[in-house]
């Protein structure tokens, strides 16, 4: 998708990053900046800072950084284009498209699919109240004990029996039918006949993190099969990247303390009905890495809830293997198993909210579940247990958790300490990263200072006269300064816009480091210091050119005149 650069610059200019982040992560004023505990890793003291001047955020703990677009991408787990659209929608802007880009059609299709899916959702909701068979559906909902508030909160609807309930609304619109086929709402048989995928089912809309309907889950009202029918993979729906109920959870809890992941739509809805309104479902798949990242980012603690039978234990083990490499310091994961034959839906109805939440509190910590499972699998074969445990522990990125697991393993193996275990196995433990590393400090070289000042305050370059000497100097990094001067000389930018222009630039990481570098130049001295760095660099060129001409055996007339002029300048500088 080709979005005009001018539009992206305007979007960043019109979005105040402090206001944007404060709506999701409450900020406190801290000097000229704002601060909070980082939303991207767990911490007790704030290391996350947001600069209104630079329109830039940075965490000194985990290194997260960027502008408004980066924050939306990271916090809401959106792709670049989706983040642009999200920011644009908050400002009431339409995202323009540049002509001549083949990807434009894909984006146009996706936009049409979102619209058609929302229309389908409204259709199913209307059928729940208007269709001639509505009473059997309402009776079923009443039997399941679902209130009007919960039905409305989750947008539950009804797909009527028949082959063309939804299709019939688009009989005269071939294009819409084609797109509904792409969206998985229609099926086409071998003879080319099309019909509704969902028929005589209770409908659960699946929303993405922006609240857009991207798919559906349909449950039979009786004992038919399949019990649940889900939307297939489509251009806008990838079930391994989504969690049912996450959008609805975030509407109720801005900063949830914990999130419970279960298997089915009805489990999520039934738990919400009983006040356990922080559950999500994995859309019928084993919990993927993408889903786990969403979970640990959404809450301080993740509780994985499974049936207590063999299948449930195996599913929990797969979730543990997925989670281990993804966990960061402070992430909490526990495992909860229900009695055989029970699921969250039946269990919460049987024992109520208080008793169900008591079961949640008793959920097993990750190390406990890991070693209990290994012990059950290997019995007294400590060698096999140690081999599998080490394979898993090596994947852990969190050094604290890794040490904890090694300590537990050493006790299981009858060793005195984890140090003995590490020596015996030659295990290299990951070193914890300091949370308060400030990165670059001090004033650095004049060239680094010039680039940093320009990145942090691009207005320094606006209207600046050309600096011909800087184009001739031989110095590592001078090309980057010249590039920035050329960009900022004719157009006004803030730091966030300047960094956005360089999203794909080979020097992006350098610019980001310099954008957050504490160069120790007071605000009132920035302009003077910047000019001084340019003077220093110009003098470097003069010295380089003087040395170059002085070493030549023969000089042209022009070179002799230049050498005389350089000597005169250098004498003037020396005075």
C-alpha cells in the first residue's frame, strides 16, 4: 500500500503523542517530559518517558522507542498500514492512496471486506430480534442464562436456517457476493452454486484489536455437528493472530491485572455473564506465539485454563513450550485444570464466580507445571528428565526465570545448587540486562553532537545556508549529517516526522539512538552549540585541505591561491 509521505507527516504532526499514550498508559509529568511504567515490559519504577517536544517515546528498561505510529503498532499489535489507519480514524481523516501501486487493490479489497463483515454482523443481530424463528434462539439464550447486556456486549446474533439468508441480501450485487466468498461468508460448490456458510447457528462476531469484525464463530442450537463452525482463513482473518473476546475485554478493563485464556466462545461469554469478564478464547487452535504475545502484553498475569483430561494436559504443555521463549522479566503464567468432563462454561454455572475465582488463585505456577509434567513423563529416569528440561530451559530469555528453573532442576536431580548443575552441564546462563542503562551519554564528538541536535530539533536546519565545506570533508558519518541538513533545510519537521522518513533507512538505528541521547546541552544553548559544531567541522575541512595541498609536490596556480587563502584563514582562527 502506497500512502503519500506528506499525509504521514501530517498525521504525525496532528497527533500529540502524549495524549495518544496517556489514553492507554496514564502518564505523569516528569520535568519537561512525561513518564510511566513501561507498557511493554513489567517494572516497578518508571523508565518509560514520552517527550512532547520530540513527539517520541523511549523506555530505558527494555529499549522500546518510536513515534506515534510505532506506539500504535507495538501496543495494539498492528501492522504499519493498520496503525496509519487507526491514527487517521482518530482524527477523522481518510487515508489517501498513491496511484500506480499494485498493492492498492489489496487494501481496497480489505476495506470492502471489513464493511461487508460489519453488514453481516448487523444482519445476524437483526435476525435475533426479527426472524420468525427468533423464539427458539431467545429460548436457547435464556436457557444458557445470558442477559441482554452480555448479548449486546459481545454482539451475539443469529444466522437463520436456509441457504441464502445472507446471500439473498446481495442477489443483485455480484461484486459483493464475490467479496463475501473471499471473506468466507459464502461457499461455492463444484457447479458454481453459492450458499451461506452459516445456517441455523448462534453467531459470535470475532473482532480485531480495532474492533472491526473479521470473522465469525457459529454454534449449533441443538445437538448437530459440527458443534462450532468458524470462519476460514481470509485476507483479513488469521485465527492464529487473534483472540476472541480481547477487544471486548479491553472495553471493560483498561489495564487488566490478569487474563484467562479458554477454548470456546461460549466459555468466554458464560464467564462474563457470571462476572469473570477477563477471559479470551484461542479460536480453536493451540495457543500460538502471536496469541501469547498478545496475552502477556494485555495483562500482568496469564492463566491458561484447560480440561483436566489427557488432551487438556497436552494442550497446556504445548502452550508452555510456546510461552517459554517469549516470556520477559515480570511476565506471569499459570496453568489451571478443571475436573474431568467440565469446561469453564459448565463449571462457573455449577459453583459460581467466587468459587471459580478461587480455582484461578490455586492455578499452578509455570515451574511447578513444567516439572510435574516432566516427572510424570520420565518417572525415575533422571537423565531423560534433565535432558528434556535443559532443552526447554535453554530457550528461556528471561534470566531470572531461567535461574529459577535451573535451581528447581538441581533439586530434582539431588544436586546441592544450580551452580553445580551449570558446571556439570556447561550451561551458559543469560546475563540480565540492566534496566536503567542510559545508552549514549556525554557530549561525544562534534559530528555526533551536530547530528543529535538536528534529529532532536530539526528546526535547526530550516533555512540554513548551504555548507559546501561539509560536502568535501572526509569523516565517517558526515554523509548522514549532510543528508539531514538537505532534508531539513527546505521543510519544517519535528523529531517524530524526521525519524518516520527514515523508517527504512540503513542508519535508522543510529538516528534512534541519537534521538534519545542525553547530550547535556541546555535548551537555551542548543542553537549556539549547533552552530559551533558546524564551525568546527568546517575548520576540520580547512585543515584536511591544507594538509592535502601541503603534501603535493607541484601545485597549480589555483591550488597555490587556495593554499594561501587557507593559511590566512587558519592564522585568523588561531588568533
